C-alpha cells in the first residue's frame, strides 16, 4: 500500500500577507469629458470644474440614470477632474450631481465597478510645432475654446487647463499668470501634468508663453490663433518655455 503524502498546509501568516499585498483596483464610473458641443457660458455659470460628459454603455453611470450631455457639477463633493484623477476603489458609491438642460440639477448614486478591458487604445495624432499667430480678443475666448474642444490631439486634461486659463485667469490685458503649482492644486493633478498640457497648447500655436524664469516670476500666458501661413516658423524647445 502506497503512502500518500498530503501537501503541507500554507501558514496562515503567508496567506494573510498575500491577501494584504493584493492591490485594490480603482473603481470605474464610465464618464468621459465631451470634446464638442460644450456650452462654455453655461459651464462657466455652473461653477469651476464643471464638465459635460459622455456616458459609456452598460457603465455604472448609465445604470444610475446619468445621460450623455449632462454637465457634471460634482462627484462626492469634488470636481470631475479631481475624481477622475483619484477614483475610489471598486464597490464604492459615487454621489454625482449633474445639471441637465430642461431638467435642472439632479442627483444620482452609482456603485463603481471594475473597468472593462479596451480592445485597442485610440492613437492620438502628434502635435506639430506651429507658431502663434494673431492674439485672441477677449470676446473670442469661447470661440477659441470651441476650437480646442474639437481638437483630437489634445487630451481632456489639456482642454481643462486651457479652459481654466481662458475663463478664470485672463485679465483685461489678455494675459494670465497663474503658477504651475496653483493650477495643479486647483485641478488636483501633478505639476508635471500641468506643464505637459501647457507645452502641448504652446506647440499647437494656441498659447503664447512668456517665461518668467529670469525675472523670478510666474510665466505669462496669452491665447492665440495658430499661424499656419508657413512663414516665421519658430522652433519650440522640446521641454517648452519656462
């Protein structure tokens, strides 16, 4: 008769350690910021950090009743940008306050799920260096923002930085000069993320940057229309200005 050797039981401590080491997945709500058909005047009236959203099919947001075209005012008391940067774990409940045209303010609660796997990542075309052209007049800010929202080369964060500069910081002289860390703090993102977005806007010819490094001050920004005439092309350093 053969002896059967049963495998030894795993120590309880090792099992507990493995369970503790397992990372907790971030929750998925299923909201994406819209890049077209945004009423910027309405968004400005609703307050800072408001975003018009598209709702993914079969997502927790869709099941909760949120609709594409809604303006997200807050999620769990914070902005759409801040929530998206650091979402709660799977199973957490998100309290979403939206404004729906014709309906007013609505509240929804959605339980976050695991994010579905994407079949293929969408390739974003690169941004070629284009010099800045004519400055954007104060009354053309919304027209400038409409152009930016339809640009597939810019990420939602790039567009959020552009909107913040245009709507909240631009003075009567057409200049804005918030510090990088100020923008990062208000948007709940890293300083490096803000810098990357500013460089992309700069390379696209949409933002003129006057470095304040030598003067020991913040950079000065002014909105511009891209100059695609091909003349007076300016080489922008890979790391941007300032």
